[in-house]
């Protein structure tokens, strides 16, 4: 590459020199040409090729995300009710999330698309409130253990704001059957506070439609661990 620059420089210099000589009424001799070539070899400075800089992509990445969580839920009842806390309507729940997380280069930000599966218990007092407000079955027996299951799909935006929706079922008993089911649609919204791998959750679960006469609200708090 450097030799090519030398040759090009010599050619240009010879063309200019020839033109000047022609204007003065003379031509270049062999000694003139040899002198020009020697001078350019000694004095010509050719630019060195610049070093190429390679930039690596330090962008975001995505990976499988699993989170286990659990906590307490409270049967508020119909959405239209004024909030009136009674400790005997508190139940437990656990949840598993399988998701796909978008992670920023710092490892602290991003969002998650996930499938949420929650199972929990509605005690006798909570089930009574649920039945009165939702109008499910007048023959319902208010036992201590009445399990519910919610399956939802949604997102945790910026790893803080959760919004998801899906379907759910509440089990209950009657004099004629030990296992009956009330089906409904389920939506959850809330905040996930803390580090990426450990969260304190404040959420509200809404049950509505299908076998439920009006929207039922179930606030809940919990702790989550991302694996």
C-alpha cells in the first residue's frame, strides 16, 4: 500500500514538472527524471492507514425467568363495598411465574412477559362474603378449606408494575356435593418493590364474569424470589 502511494506521488509530480517545463520551452531529460524519482523516494511522506476500531454490541439480552412467591390475601368482597378490615377473612396463597425477561446491560432493569399460576385458600368467613356478594349458590356450605386457582398471562413492566389477566375457579361444598366450582375471569394489578431477585408485592386481584354476579376484590401482599 505504501509503495502504491509513492508511485502515485511520482506520477503526479512528473506530470506537473513536465507541464512547467513545456511552458518554459524545454523538455525533461533522463537526468531530470532520475533526479525527480530520487527526490520523491527520500522526501515523500505517505499517510499511514488508520487503525480500525471495532465496537462491540453491549445491548440488552433476554432469558427465561422463574419466580416463586407467597403471601396473604383478604376477601374484601364486592367492588362497591366500603373497605372494612376483618381478620377472619384473611387467607393464604402461593404463586409460580414462568416468564421471558428482557434484561438491560446493567442487569437491573427490563421487563418480563410471564404466565402466572396462583393457588390459595378461602376460609369460611371469606367464602361467605364471596357467596353473598357474588350470588353463587344459596346452598353453599362454609367450610374452613376452600381452594381457589387462578391462571393469568401478563407482564411485569420495568420489573415493578404487574398487570395480568386470565381465568379462575373457586371450590366450595353443598349438602349434595363435596366439590362444586364457581368459574370467573381473573385480573391482577400491583407493584413489585425491591431488587431484581427479591420482591415485596402489593397487588389487587379482581374476580368477575361467568358464575359471579358482580366484581369481587381480593387485595393481597406477598414476597417473591426470582430463581
